[in-house]
C-alpha cells in the first residue's frame, strides 16, 4: 500500500535547526570515513605492490629448504651459467639467455648527512637483470659502474629518508663502503622499487661472498617451467628449488594475511565509533521533536513516512561527510608512501577503496538514524502530543 512521504526539504531544514550539533557530527563522520580510507588504502596498496611484483613467465631458483626467505638462500656462483647451458626453453635474444644471477639481502643503510642507519634492501645484479625484470625502467642516470648504485622510487621511504637525499650524485653507505647513486629506476609499483641495486661483483666483494641468493629465469613463450623443475630435481649436488615468481609473491601475500585481518578489524572498530557518533546526534535531534513527530502522525503521515524522513536526514549528513572525506583522501592519502617490512609501497585509493569508504559512510548514516527513530515512533500519539 502506498503512503504519502514528507517533503524532501523537511529533512534538510531539520539539519540546520541545530547547526552546531550538525557541524560537529559532520566533522566526526568525515574523520571516521577518512580513517576508513587510510586503512583500506593501506590494504589495497600492499596487495597491489605484491600483485604487480614478478612476471608470469619468470621463475626463481634458490636454495633448497629456504621456504620463501631469499635473504638466507645461498647457491653456487656457477648456478646461473649451468642453468643457461642445461635447461631448454629459456627465453633468448641475440644469443643472450634471460638468466639473472642475483645476491639479495637486507642490511643497514646510512644515507648521506645522516648518523642513524636504517634497514634497507640491497640487490646485486648483472646487466641481464633488466631482461628478466621487464617492469624495471631506468628513469634517470645510468647503469651502475663499480662503486655505484641505482635506487628505486620507494627506496628513500624504505630507509626513512627524504627523496632528495637519494638523488643522483648523493652517496649511501652499507657493508662498510661508500656507494654513489648513479641512477633512479621505477618498477611499475612493484616491491623492486624499495630496493637499492648495485653490481653483483661489487656486492660480493663488500660481503666477502662468492655465492648467490637466487637466479631469476624467464621462460620463452609456449614453454612452461617443467624443464627448470626437472633440472632442480636431477641436480641434487646443487641443492636447488624453483618457484614461479608470481607464486612466490602470492605466498608473501598469505604471510601478510594477519596484517590485513587486523586492518579490517580496525575498519570495523572505527566504523563502530562513527555509528555511535551518529546515534548521539540523531537521539538528540529526535528526542527534541517527539511532539512534532506526533503532530505529523495526527495530520495523516504514517510512521513509515516519518522513519524514511529521519533516515533521510542521517544519509544526507553521512553523504556530505563521505564527499569531504573522499576529496581529502584523494588529495592527501592517495600515493602516500608507507614503510613496511617487505620494503615500501604507496597507499592506494582506487575504485574499490572509494566504494568501501563511501559505502561505510552511507551505512553509518542509516545505522545512526534507525534506532532513535524507531524508539521515538513507538510512543503512542497521545503521549507524544503531551511531551515537552
């Protein structure tokens, strides 16, 4: 059965009857929704950083029994050459096999003009690394010579320094040596952007090591990883295991699942605070209008129409707060750099984050309005007309 609704302007006018209370609630809701954007942006940024890391045609070969911990992997220096000569189906161009021997570790890095070292990620590579890591692009400078390094776009965030401190010509110190920055690179938002790259032989000399951490291999089109897996199984003397690079980063996502669960818990707690803020405002607004609501029922408006009007007030206020929070998130939160154990990444306010943030905002408006509205409308009309 159809029923007559209250005019749209009625709900809007009621929001301005107590401007101070409405304004404080508006700011409170906007703050809550902005915090939701920050947490969701953190989750989306972490997931995106790991999702774009690696290539579907690339596999990594590392020490047997190391799980997903490449820092502790140690394999023979000749492994890359042996794989290139023994395994069929490897991508090749102008006689150059797509095989990249690498030494990877986390170590203390001291930025120029800084006394406090920070934990950074360093990768020793050869020029074949750019064949295998196809998302890596050298934006400025040149490939490192002896005693030089190139740094990723997020490397400064990882070591807790300003971006200008890691400009070309500046110096870093790690493993007891000074390294001059010769270039800056990007990697499509992947985890590689948090790293510092140098020549493999230079890093081996600094560490006094003659081994590798891993070998990255790109398989040619229309081939799979079966030959590489068979090689690792047959060469028991090398003690190797292999894993598709995408699978490796997918495993890292599973390792960070507790962090994501905790982040979603924060979203729920923050949203709960927003619901209480809305309840407080709507209770104050509804209690002062009990006689008015009873009078509206007397002249023919049914309780469902009044309930819809009260929910409309909460939704309008929450929608305005969501709009303000969205603008603030896009201006100040999106692409903000965050340090993490795996490196550094950017907060990501994408379409999913916008849907979640604005959806939470509108839900807060509804949940904040329904309980006080139901409580007020349950009162008998006669008692409502007598209330002060």
